[in-house]
C-alpha cells in the first residue's frame, strides 16, 4: 500500500513537473501551442459574465443590508412616534395600527428580496466556480496534449536513432492525451456559449422580481403614510379648535346620572361651546329627543357602539337607553336623522341646532 501511494505521489509530481516544463518552453517560444480562437472568445465572454455576476451580487448584498438598516430605523422611529402621540389625542389607536401595517410591509419586502431575488442570484452565481474548475482542467489537459505531441515529434525527428518501442509508446500517450483534451474541449464549446446566453433570461427574471417587489412596497407604504398624514391632520384641526377628542373612559368606579353627565359635557367643551345646549332648539321635537345637533367634522367610529357621520349630517340627541349605563365625558348618545343608526359620538364634533 505504501509503495502504491509513493508511486502515485511520484507520478503526480512528475506530471506537474512535465506541465511546468512544457509551459515554460511555450512561453519562451521554443515550442508551439495548440490555438483555439473560438474557445478564447468563449473564455473572454465567460470572464466578463463572471465578473459582472460577482459585482451584481456584491452590490445587491449591500443593498439588502441598507434596506434592513432602514427597516430597523423605520421601526424605531414609529415606536418613538407611538410613544410621543398621547393616548387622549384623536387617532391614537389608528396611528398604532398603521405603524404596525408599515412594519409588516417592511418585513414582507425584505423577505421577498432575500427569497425571490438573492437566492436565485446565488444559484446563478454558483455556476461560475464549477465552470472555472472545468476550464482550468481543460487548460491542464491541453498542456499535456501539447507535451505529448512535442515528445512524439522529437521521437520521430531522428530516423537513425529511432526506437520503435518508444515511438509506439509515445503514439499511445499522444492519442490518450488528445482524447482527454478534445472531450473536455468539446463540452466547453457547448457549455460556455449556453451559460453566456442564459444571462439574458436570468437578468430579465431577476430584475422583474426586484422591481415588482419595490413597486408593491412603495405603493402600499404610500397608502400607510397617507393614512398617517390624515390622522395627524385631524389632530392639527383639533389643536386649532383648542381641544382634543378625549378617549372614552370605560372603567369609572361609579355610574353617572344623565343630569350629572350633562354637567360633565359642559365642562369638557371648547371655549366657544361652554354650554352645549346654548342656542339649541328644544321645541317641537319627536318624543325622546333632547335636542338636535349638526356635524361640523367627519367622525369614523372606533367601537361598535359608536356612531359614524359626515360633515353636515343631523343627529338627534337622546338619553342613554339604560339610566344606570355608564356615560362618558364629552360624549353624547344620538340617532342619525333619517336613519335608525344609533350610537355614542364626541360632542365637540357637532354644534347644536
């Protein structure tokens, strides 16, 4: 076993030494080398393709790192916004929901970039190292072929000292080296152009996936930011009127009577509406209707027991169905006129008629 291993090592060393000697002779112009202009063109295309793929992968990896950094920055920014946006301000819960939606969009976007763009790019780029190994092997087998060709020529050049056994042996080695080289060379003449042509379809597919993911993310995130803008705009309107929409309190320790509730409503209105009943008509109203109000701002309900309305709609204010039912500061119970829709609504979104 040791001798066999030693012989194998010696043979390998001899082969490397023979190749080095042959290449040195070729470089000094002492012997010719087999030329293949078509293969050289394929090799140039392969080198350009490999370099372009490596650069694209490097830049895309950097792009994903930057996207993830912005994702993290966006998350911390939104968390800070939720902390600073006070709970009693209008739209507090809606703002939280939209920031969560934005976080989800970021997660889906980065996942698409990784799974649908980067993984296919890695698969495409992984072809080149294997192909490069085959090209290098072809180069070694070409040197072996040229070396055996030159050796066979030298055995034939002196007829007087010609050793037929060496010539026969040289011919067999030449034929074997030629077959090995030509097989690899033929395969690469097919594989290299096919790999080079594949770059077009890959690039189109990969870029379409990238651009679609970008488009979806920016389209959907723009909708979220439009909602956030509307929420903040509503807060600005509240601020200009000198008041904020108070959040309903549902954990009061003791129920309040309708009369007490009316007093609380008076105390929580803007300066211009210190008495909500001021100027309100109480005559000729349907049974059970305390007075009527007109919506001065649009309101979208946040709970199922609330009432939504648009600017200009008329609401009939009524008492709570259950006198023992807990009543909220700054909120009224009403029925939208002309409908059967009933629910609670913020008083400072309306004015009395």
